[in-house]
C-alpha cells in the first residue's frame, strides 16, 4: 500500500494500474518474490548485474571494505579502492584514455563528458564549439544534457524538447552490424559534421548498440567512419559505453568491434557488476591537459559521492571476476542460444524482427506490447522480462545456465505466441 500510494517507480504514474512485485531476495540468476515465487532474471536488473545476485566474492569484498570505510569525500583525499580500480580500468580500456573522472550514475557520466568537451574547446580558444551531434534513436540518460542528446521526438524526452539545449541529430545508421557502412550513412556523417564543424564540440554515440532508444545494432564500419570524420572536422568523439561495456556485445567494450578509441568514453551499469551505483568518464591526456591549461584551470565538476569506496571496491571486484571468467565463450554460447531459440518469433505475424548480438536478444514487435498482461504472463511463466514499447528483449546475466536461458527463451516465445494476437 505504501508503495502504491507514495513511491514513484521508473517512468510510471503514481496511480498506475501496472503491477509492482515485491522482491524478498535475489540469488544467482533468481529473484525471489515476497509471495515465494522464484523468477529467472532476464534483464540483469537493467543490464548491470552481470555475475548474478548475492555473489559470495562480491559480498565478501564489499563487507571487507565496509569495515574500513563506506565513504569519504574525494576532494583532497584519495583511497586504495579508487587507485586500484583506476589501474584496472587503464589496463582494459583503449590505451589513449588515461584520465578518469568518477561519478554516481550513467547520466551524470554523460553530463561530465559533455562538460569536458565544452571546457576543452573553451580552453582551446574556441568557446563557440558548444553544441553536440547525436543520432536519431539515441538514448544517453535522463538528466538535462543527456536528454538533449537523446532522440528528441521518438524518445521518452519528447515533453522536454523545448526545455533542453537544441542539439544536432543525424539519421540513425541503416548499416547493420556485420555490414560495411552504406554510402548514405557516410554521406550523412560527412555532411552534418562538415556543416556544424564550427559550433560542434563533440559527436556522441552509443557504439554498436543503440539501447533504450530502440535496441538497434549497427555497423562497426560506421564507427570507423565516425572517428575519421570527427578527426577531419576537429570534433571530439564521445562513446557512451554505459550499456555496452564489460562484455555485453561480445567484446569487452563495443568500440573494439571497430578498433577505434574515442576522445571521451562513459562507462557505468555493469562497471560494479550491478552492486552499487558508479560511473566513470575517461579521457585522453590531450583533453585533460588542455582543460588544465585553460581558464579556470580546473575541471568544473565534483559530486558528493565521487569515487565512493564501496562502489569502487564493487567495480574492482566485478571487473576482476569478469576477466578471470570465460566471459567471451560464455557470451558466444548465450548468443548462439538466443539466435537459435528466438528465431521462431520471426514467423509470428505480430513480430517485426528478431535481432541478436552478444548477450542481447531482441524481438521487435509491430505494435507496442500491453505491459500489464505481458508482465503478468512472464511472471506466471517464472521469468522476469520487462519489455518497453515494441521491444521484448533478453539481457541475461553472464552466469545463466543453458537450462535457465532456455526457460527464458521459451517464456518469451510462448508469451508472444499466446498473448499478442
Ligand atoms: N547511456 C546509456 C547508453 C544508457 O543505456 C543509460 C541507461 N539506460 C544511460 C546512459 C543512463 O544511465 P543511468 O540510468 O545510470 O543514469
């Protein structure tokens, strides 16, 4: 009752008819509801819980850190969890990225990236370079700058269109993953970046997978061209790896599909294995040195919970767990099982297309699904799957067994067969 009367849930109305299930506990790939029902998690709690819930090594590391300190301010102080995490991230992210700014959520990491780009050009004596180029169907978060580079019409930020900075949008790439980049995509990049070279601070992209804006997988070659065209017209490249980072697409970071490095990169979500909220914005020596030498000579951001020691410990432990696991093989196995299992949905009249990449399996419907009936159907089938709009998708934890994934796939196939006429 308290929940229904007083607590807002993500993207929901207070008087919503949609069910909200109370969770008692979660372990491995299972979420246990208060009423005792056990659900196999197909969402990794919005794509972050890669090693599953209640992981003994994660728990132990966090408990140990808790006994030392849960938090300490980062202004003028530092600590081992931040130092060790930084060493680890420097090893696994593109070599050009040498400086790291920690923040508390993906959206904030995007804000930080955009501020870095603006401060960089300001320090370079080109303060007119303040705008950003983004893609149609992009999604970069819910805060104001992040909203401004998310699709202004089709995204969830339509309402705020006139309240946010007006950015420049390129058509969504038509070149699919595993295809060479189509000429019309290259032309669009060239044309737009050339036209706005004098006012654009950066091009911001979700590499390979456009996530919450439509689960679209595009060509790695497109990314290569984006990098080339950015260099040609003196525009920074920001890659938002918040959803794609830490193995989800089959590479540790999605930019590796194209063998490119951005000037600025955002990571979050699976950074802490889903345990605590932490994000980071990474950049090059060139960007950070330029900011240092500009006016006011400091980078203007500093959140209260910057580099929170518990979150840094979770991130370090999660990243080490991932690197020590057979993540590449696991994800390949998950990918082939998703491909084989979801394929049949292509035969359903209500389905537009099935797409699979790495540990992401998407069934795009022709019409938006009815959230109430589909959520209930999934829960009754013993799985936790939360579609949005026309997209019914699976993003399982990396520890999901063949049998558990089979249960998730079967639930999606049967539910789509039965519930959507
Ligand atoms: N960028 C991308 C690509 C995302 O998918 C998300 C979250 N879905 C964000 C940014 C925002 O992250 P957060 O919800 O942690 O603010």
